[in-house]
């Protein structure tokens, strides 16, 4: 399992302890300290374990590079991701791995990523369960990352190498980009039908980071000579998703006119009758 961390000592410790409590034979925990200042301190309770390794970047390189470094260092066939501000629920990794291994045999396909349910939590509010829907088409993945891949993603390392690393040019939405490439290659998302993680919302990124990511994504998927050029309808879904991200940032900053403008433009680009492009969760309670 790979846990990137940057300047989150307390939360990072919580994530690592939740991972180390999982009972899986041969499990290794790779912590990627992405330039924390002061350097991240591995919890004493797991520091002496032979299955815990620390990879340190001397400067902050971003989530994409941190994850890439951790996955490259992984020795096992299967890799699971956990964001440093989230944590896993007890005794959930082993059944998720069993489900993935069994599903892979019956599916007769290696182009599968496995996710799970998660508890979505904002601040001190009570969290609520979200069970993601499965997906099998680029059009579905173009709508966004509704399955919290940073903390529920489970996949074979050879699949990651086939699709390619997270894009280091993206300051955010690196998950979205990876899954678009995965979908265009014929990938499918399968979901273990139980909650595996608590995903905590820690605020919103700077608008500048989003706009930088938007420019890169539109260059990557929108230009005429791109080998990954999206069809018109899927490109509109991408642009509508970006507007929803803009609206979310505006709302977080109480910029109500900006929120309304971005919502309206998102609906114009991808007409629908609900806020989201589709019902992303089979259960939300």
C-alpha cells in the first residue's frame, strides 16, 4: 500500500496506523514523504516493522509524483492507495483483496480497478456512507471521480505500468486524468460492496491550481492532433466537470455569483436534470 504525505504529521500518523492494523500476509506499507518540513516522522508503533518503508522527496513534487514514487517502490503484485488525510476501517483490506482476486479470475480481464464504499465526512459533521456505482465506459469516467480513488483504489501493479503513471504536470485532478486514460484503454471499475475508508474533506484547493489543471487537461484531450482526443460529447462532459469543480471552489469561498455562473455553464455544456451528471452512488445515507 502507498501513502503519500506532505506536512500532515497528525493525520498521516492516523492513516498509517489504520493501514498497519490490516491483517494481510506479506503486506508492505510505503510512505512517501513529499518534502514535508520538518520531515515526516513515522509512528514509533510501526517504525521497526520490516514491512514499512519511507521514501522521501527533499522538495515537494506534488501528489502525482509522490504516488508514482510509491508505486514504483512497491514489490508486490497488488497496490492499494490511501491519502494521508483519510483512514481505512478495520479489517477491510483482506476482503477487498480477496474480492479483487476472485473477480479478476471470473472476468478474465486485467483491465479492472477495484474501489469500495466509503464514509464521506466534512469537519465535525457526521459522515455518511457512499457506495459508488461501477463503470465501464469512457463517458462515465468523464463525469468525474465519484469513487474516492485516492483511498479506495486497488489494482495490479502491471495494470498501472500499462496505463502509465499519474501525470506530473497536473497540480490536481491527476486521478481524473489517469482514469480517463484507463477508460479509453477499455478499463472497468468494480466495487466491493462495503465501506473500506473514511474520506475527510479538508477544504478546497486554490483556484489557480484548478485552472492550471484545466488548461493541461484541455490541451491533452481537446486538441485536434492529440492521440487521446475525446469526442465532442465526452469533451463537453470534461468541461462540465471542470465547471462543477469551479462552482465547488466558489461556493466554499462564499462567492455566490461565481458559483451560479459556473453551475449554469456546466448545465449548458452537459444538459441534465440533476446537479451531478448521473447518480454516482447506489447508496448514500
